[in-house]
C-alpha cells in the first residue's frame, strides 16, 4: 500500500483509542481525516479540536462531500472490527468499492517504516508500552509510539518523530490484530483468558500469542513474563528469548520491593548486574513487573542504567490506569480501567498495599455481557477483596443483552457483606451518603464519565 496516493482518510469507529492514534497520525501528515463513531467522548472532542471532522449518526447522508467527490482509489476507509456488520456506512463503502482496511492492517504497514517494538498481553500492555516509549523519549531516543491509552506525560496516545529510529506499538490481541506486526523486539505480559467471544477457548487464544511471538524478525528478541506458555522451540531461527518477573527466576527480575511515601522502589537483577533502589513513578507491584519488562527492552535498545532510572522515576503513568483523582489524608479517589478479574486483583491488591488501614470502596462497571458470563466467578472473587462493593449495570459496548447475565449475578456471589447494585444516575448520591476513605472506580465502559462528577462532589 502506497499511502502517498491516498488523499482522504475516513475512519469507522474513529473514537476508539487505537483508531484515534492512527487518525492523528494521518492528520499530522496533512491529509484530510474524518470519521464516524457511535457516541461523543472527550477523545472525539479532542480529535475535533485538532481539525478532524467527527459525526455520531450512522448515516450515508453524514459522510462528508469530500469523500464522495474524491476518486475512490484515493480514499481509504479504515474500520475497527468493533463496528457492527450491519453498520449502514460500513456496508455503503463496501458496496461502492472503496478501499477498506482494518485498523490492524494499517498499523502493520505504518510500523514497517522503522524497527518495531511490540508489547502484547491481555493486561499490562498499555502501561508497559507507554513506559517503554517514555523511557526512550526521555533518554533522547527518537521514536514513534502508538499507544492504547493517553500517556500522562504527553497528554496523547500518539508520539511522532519524522526521523524515528524506533516505533513502539501496543499489540492488540482482539480479533488477532497483533498478527499484522513484524517486530524486532517483542514483549508478552500475560496470556490470561479473555475475548472468548472471538477466540472460543483459552487454548486458541494462547496459540495466537505464540503466533505473535513467531512474528519476530530474524535475530529479534522476545521478553515474556516468566511462566507464560510461550513455545520457544517454535520461534524463528535466530530469535533470542528471555523472561522477566517479580521475584522468581526470570532473567530480569525485581526483588526487595518497598513503598516510601506512596512510591515504589525495588532492586533490579539482570544479566548486566544488580541495581538497587530503582524508583518507579507510579504505584503497584504489577507495575513494578511492567517496569522490569521496560528495563529489558531499554537495555536491548542500548540505554544505560542512569538513563533508564531517570525515565522510570519520571514516568507519570497512563490515564485511567491507577490514576489518582483525589489524594488527601481524609479521602483517596482512584480511577482504573480494570475490566478483567486479574486486573481487578492487581489493582485492588495495590490499593491494599498502599492503604492497609483504610476502608476501600470499589465501584465496578462490568464490561460486555460475554465477558461477565465467561468470568463471573473470577469477578465475584476479585471484588470480594474490597471492604465495600458498589456494582453498576453491565456496559454492553457492541453486544446485545444475554438472558440471565447481569450485575446481580455477580453481586449474589460476592462475599463482602457491604455490597449494593446501583444505577449510574444514583451513584453520586450513594457515594456521598456516608463517609468514605478510599474509593476505586473500576471498568472499561463509560464509568469514566462518572469519575469527574464524583471528584467534583468531594472537592467542593
């Protein structure tokens, strides 16, 4: 594909975090970029402020005239698999012979322009890829980055450099998107079961992660969390592989983790030696593990100890990944994207490490009916780690309701005595009805729209 011949880029699902990064990429090239999404969000508002036209009605009449007036072979329509197959616009473009490409295909082509660092995993990939990109950029390495979240240090999910030596990309397992990439360096953070509506079984999903590992170029390097079911005997000839972990026997590992004034410090052990008192700029033992992966990649790129230490200590995290919205002695409010049982356990465990003497209230919005069905027991067990649980109705995203699958089924199996199911419109009144010490708002749906009102109520 020669992007130079394309004059107009049209996105179906432009408000998605991965789609928006690519839209921004082409917008920076000076090409007309526009698109459709289901609902207006802060991210689509940002795109509009950057000069990208966005509409929210799935209608052929809403497609801008420039798309119709430009020859079809000079228009590229980029879509996400999350767009329903009965989408009016999707079918119109298909029927009229426009060039149609999935987001993952386009990302695969873009990342061929410089050596690619790809970070995959059912969880941890957004923070790890953002951390790697920051450490590189902070150290003066010229790089592009396509991220699955808004990096707090930069306020965007896209870093661009016209003379980039590396491209860091979050490798998305959804719809096997990551198989379009051909990385030089790869990280696999986790292979826990997820997206079973796509994969059908955990075994098939693990097979896809092994296929991703085999996408490495000759003489590439793979770093994967110790214990993951990566079949190293099937890696391409010349690929070097190593493991990382917190404790254990990883080639790269963190030990002696301590918390000082809410910040995490650890001792790093690697082939290059032992580094004591490495400071991480965001909380959580799971993020220490992500930092070990970032160190391994940074060393492979050629950075030294001091550059890496400085990058990690200055990394401010990713929006909605253990993001503090209020941090006072009388109240803490944390916003987190956790939407899988293992992510909930990691987040709640980190909160407990930081605030062992405080009462922790969790507000959780389940994401997708199929995910709630597939991991119902895991969700209930993880949420039972809280002192108080407030459940919101399931956020459906692209799905229709499933009979018998709702938040009540989770609530019934949560062992925490203080638990309640609340409608979104009643949440603020519920939270402010009695004193709270630590509130954690969890989920990947539209719960993020409720975080600001809650923070404002407690800040008044």
